[in-house]
C-alpha cells in the first residue's frame, strides 16, 4: 500500500510521524509543491488512517520525475506484494 501524507495536519517531520504511527515503508518522496510526502510499500498500516494520511493512487512508474528515478520505481514495483501472504514479509 502506498500512502500520501498531507503536511497541513502534521506538527513533526513526516518520517517521524510515520515512525510514531509504527508504519514502515520502502521509499519516501517529498512533494514540496503539494505540501505532501509519498510513502511507497507501507506496512503496519492501521485500518483507520489519521485525517492527514490517505491511500496514494499513483503507480510508481507514473511518479518517475516526481521524486522517483526509474530504478527506484522498478524497486518499488518489485517490492509490492503480489498476494496477501507477502504483506507480512520484510522489505
């Protein structure tokens, strides 16, 4: 699962907020023009997201040039779970 953090509702650094929530991720990309951070391949995501977090509906390869290189997009896609069983594995 990929997540988008809107910085308007956050009083700490985005990565510190994710750590405090217990959410892990493979790659984080800041999106300064939108006051957002995008977090790729998140794990330990709670069922109820805080208001400043939402599911990111952008595919990694669509974000090349928006904080991701092709190599990073390839690695994110390779790390995406293909089934529910893979959700428990480490990245």
